[in-house]
C-alpha cells in the first residue's frame, strides 16, 4: 500500500493510541469525591458555614436541575440517560456528602481542612422531577403549568431565605453523566456556604471522550443551547433572583456562549440597558473553555452586553484543550494561554471593559508552583477559592485578592490596563 500522506497517517495513529488510552481509563465508573478545600477556608481561616441554621447543617444538600437528557426506564426512581430530548425536565436533586454514617461535624471538619486524608464520597441520592417544559426561544412562556409554577415557587422559597438572593447555573463539560452535573453544582454551593440557589444544567454528553472527539457531543452541546436559553428566560422572568450567574466548564462553554448569543439576538429590538436589567445576569464564567477563539469572539459582544462580568480562565498547560485542538482541528481554544494575546487585542479593539482573563499560570515563579491540567478550576484550592468567591460576591478582581499581571502586549494595549489577573495574592 502506498503511503500518500505520512503526516496524516502519523496523526491517525496518535489519535488511535490516545483513544485507546482514554477509553481504558474510562472502563469503570469512578466514585466522585469532595473537591479539595479552597485555600481561603483551610485551617478555619474563614468558616463559610458559621452562619448556617441548625436545620441546614446537614450532609445532604439540595440543588435544582434542568436537563434535556431523556429519562431512562427505571423501576424505582427517575433517572436521565444520554439521549437528547426536545423538552426540558426540571426538578430538585438531593446529594449526600459522605457515607451513611457521616455526620455534619465530620463534613464540617473536612471542608475546612488543608489535608484530605480520607476522601468524602459524593452520591446523587434522590431526584424529584417537578415538570416538563417545552423549549422555547420566543419572548414569553405565557402562563406556566401548575407543575412548572411549583418549580418556580420552590426556587423563590429558597431565594427568600438565602443570604445571597442569587442563582448559579452550572453547565458541565463533556464525558460526564447527569449525576456528575448535579454533584459538582452541589459542591460549589456547599463551599459557597450554601448561600445561593444552585441549578445544574445537564446536557446529554456521553461518558467517553471518543463521542466528543468525533464531533457527536460537540453537536449535542450546540443543540442544547436553546434549552439553556429557555432556562435562563424562565429564571429571569419568574424568579426573584437579584442576579443569575453562569459557571460553564470546558465544552459547557460551547453551550453557554451560544445560548447567550441567541438570547441576546432574540431580543434584538430592546435597548442593551433594558436587556441587562431584564435578565440580571451577574458573573458569567468560562472555565477552561473548549471553544475556538474565533467562534468565542463572534459571541462575546452580545455576552458582554448581557452580563455584569465575563470571566475566562487560562493556563499554560491544559492537555485536554491541547488535544482538542490537535485531534479536532480549529483555532486555538479560548481557555489556553496561546489565545491570551489575541483575546487582549480583541477586547481593546472592541472596547469591551467588563471582561477579565484569569491567567492561573502568571506568578508561578513567585508562588513556586504552576496551576495546570483541565480540572484545575475546582481541583486546585487556589483557583477554586477565586471561583467560589466570585460566585458569592460578584466582586471585581482587585477586591477578590487578585493582582494585575504584567501585560505581554504593551504595544498593542498602549499601556491601558486590562482586567487580567493572576492568583499570586489570593
């Protein structure tokens, strides 16, 4: 056989080896455990749980969910699989933190400790579906069904007693199931002192990386934007939330950026100030975003007009994003350090000011360590500290303990300060 394109052949072989390695690592379902304690809480420097009433000091945490995963047959409980559903299922999930013998005192001590000797298992214990709603992108849901009204009422009841009258929507990445999305939402809520209302948006990714690399789950992500769009509209129109924050991770950035872009254009006739007041979007975070930077730029203008703050995180060593570009093609990914200077120039040329780039690698020499990998935003205690603090407060970087890093492109920036921050003072 004549080898006409040895470069393509080599790339194919590398791709096959990568897939075999990844699939081998996904052969068994891993027990999810509590993320490391954010550095701001370690050794009880700050106790985010001190204000909790006794009834809320529980190893069980409840969050809301919305999913366009189709239900799967189950004899004793509701569960959701990998099939894309044209409707949105909404409800409440109960997450247990620890095993059945764990008590609040154990969880509290572990949540403030810098040493994680015994992992705390996390389990999706119960799902209560409230309603099924059609996916609509027009301007009004009009009258809610009794079931959907019950869902909204339940959120408003929790907002009424929450310290922060805010909602945080978490949009997961690829290679995870429904349980993962609810559990990670509960973790963020937990370390935020259980002070806001968490909502997991679970889109139907498969539980293997192959489905993403060949494009199946990329299309799933894009096809899920209308569902997230509809959820944002529902929460802004019918809840008393002062702000709705969005935390998206990896491929979830594809869903969130497209949903917000579409949301903005579906109300193109309204003034930008009116739109911002209508949807009350606070902080919108793209953590380790697997979105091609040129596509992200196409959507960024409308996103920045809807949100109070737009935040992206980048690192100099994210193997998942490097692999995504290598095997899937396209431009550099928004969450990589290679996109940083391009992003800076774009922000300046388009006069976008409510945007910050958190470069988690900046200052690594002074700190003595880098912050790398793909899961760093919740698995590294320095980075999770800033994400949690941002979700709780909506504060700008200068008030979250971050410092301005040295700009790499002073000539392009003409010495103007960009809200580009590092973690060396966190």
